[in-house]
């Protein structure tokens, strides 16, 4: 299975517990930095920095809403991550099938 640079970036981004917490908070819908920071034990600048990493990895998008920016989960980024992870399942099923084929029919 190819390990794409995007998958590496996504996995690196999700390696941080605060970024995972930010992504979890965004599951409920778009939020501003101040709203996210109010739910976490980190500052607004720290949340902004985590959001930049998540955005760079393709996991969140942002849009302007007046003077503030709203962040939301990017379904396309999650789909790319899901495709990568499903590759492991596909490989496992293929290995299982190959093992069964090598053993032959037990009947």
C-alpha cells in the first residue's frame, strides 16, 4: 500500500491530542476560535495554530463570517483518511484469503 504524503500529513496532524480534541469539537458544526478555546485548556493563539495544522492537512476548512472565521471539518479530508485506513482492511482481507487458499478446503 502506498503511503501518500497527504496521509502522512493527516496522521501527523492527528498525532497531537489537542488537535484531535479540536477536530472532535468541530464534529458538531462550524465554530470560531474563541468557541473552541473556551472548551479546551489552551489559549486562543494555540487553538489558531492547531487549526492551521489541521487546515494544512486538509482536515478543516475556514470561512469568514463578519470579523471572525468559522472552522469546520472538511469531509474531503476525512474521506482521504478513510481511504488510506481502509487500505489496511483490504490488505488484511487479502492476506486472510491467501492464507485460506494455501491451507486448502478443510472439508
